[in-house]
């Protein structure tokens, strides 16, 4: 799956795990004894078959941390939780990593 996604510059979530298992099983049953010189060709056939049917893109979603029954550590689910604001961009774009601040402690060697 990873190889197929890299070849087509796709998100790996667009490839079905179940379909990948089916393709691999079919390849192993069709050619029970792989000579070393044919392994690369068999992998390429499997990758091409995986790329024929893609899953639709996943929607962005976020849900509040709340439960339906009373618990000490979580809030009770209320009407405000049902209208939780949804994401507007993927997490990779929304989160920024800042460099570490310079160390202020003075340690002697």
C-alpha cells in the first residue's frame, strides 16, 4: 500500500486495506513459487491493481471529548457539544512546530 501511494503521490488513506489483502492473496495463490527475478514484476502487478480503485477522500472531522453517561473526568454531553466547530484544514497544516527557546540555565562542566 505504501509503495502504491508513493508511486502515485496519493494519501495512503485513499487505498483500501481490505482490497490490498485481497490483491496480495490473489498474487500469492496465482504464483505459489516466486523466482527471485519475478518478484519485482509481481509487486508491480499488485501495485497497479491496487491503484485501479481508490477510496473517496476522507472528510475533516473533530468531536469534543464528552460521554453520554456521568463520569468524573469528562463533561456530560450537552447541546453545545452537538454543534462543535469542524476543522477547516488538515492537522498537518494547522499545527506549527516552533524552535526551542535558547536555554537560560547555566550549568558548569
